[in-house]
C-alpha cells in the first residue's frame, strides 16, 4: 500500500512540475528586472501575511501588467517567501492567469451555455482562422489575442464577443472581418 501511495505521489509531483516548467519555458519577460509600482508593493505587503493571499496577489499583479511576466513571478517569490513552483502551480491551474502578454486589442469570445448554443464555438474558430492565431498567443503585429470566456452577463445578445470595452452581440461569422479591420485601422 505504501509503495502504491509513493508511486502515485511521485506521478502527481511529476505532472505538477512538468506543467510548471512548461509555463516557465513559454513565459515572457524572463531574465531581467522588473519594477513594481508602489501600489503593487503596498498591496503585497498588506496581503502576504494573510492566509490564502497568493490568489489576491496574483490578481493584482496581472491587473498591473496585463499578464504575469516570469520576472514578476520570481520577484513575488522573493517578496512573499512563497516557493516559485507553488506560484506557477496556481498560475497554471487557473486559466484566468496569463503568462504571455495579451494583444493590444483583447478579444473575448463567450463560450457560456447561451452563446455556445448559438454558435460561440464556430465564432472562435473563425476568429482564430482570420487572425492566424493558435489557441494561445498574439498576432505577429501584437494587435490581437483571443480568449474564450464564460458568460459575460448579456446572454440575451448571444453569441457575444467583446473587444476591450466594446460588446458585439448577436454576432455572425460574416461580421468578423469588418470588425477586425476597424481595430487594425486604429493600430
Ligand atoms: S452565455 Fe454568453 S453572455 Fe451569457
């Protein structure tokens, strides 16, 4: 029994470390210094002594930089005393946290139930194809990135896409090229 438990533990640990190292490999912003604004430093100082603070600190870090660069994760480990592997364990567990810089225009396509039933899945495929984007990443010009999201709170307009603060409801695949062109013109 002990041997089985030991093998299971080693397997789980191996999966965890593989996930964390993948995140580290594909991460941006490694190998340098990063300045944290005073607002972030104060937030970390306030929260690091509280139990369960890591998620709050990661949220604030992503809010500050738009994603969580590797150097920021490393600095958080030093500032909080939380091991880097644990920080990456949390970052990779929650899809909300991003380790790559998003596009200037962040596209979110809703895959909540109402939107999915009205073609949200087709929309996301078409958008990725039009922008030549894989599941993750940013267009070569840095303008666009696409994230699937779960219900943005206007199901009556399904299927829904948001770009920045703009919401596009009852969206069809046919409208996507014209919408993307508008943002491309803005640069
Ligand atoms: S399911 Fe898409 S807005 Fe609610």
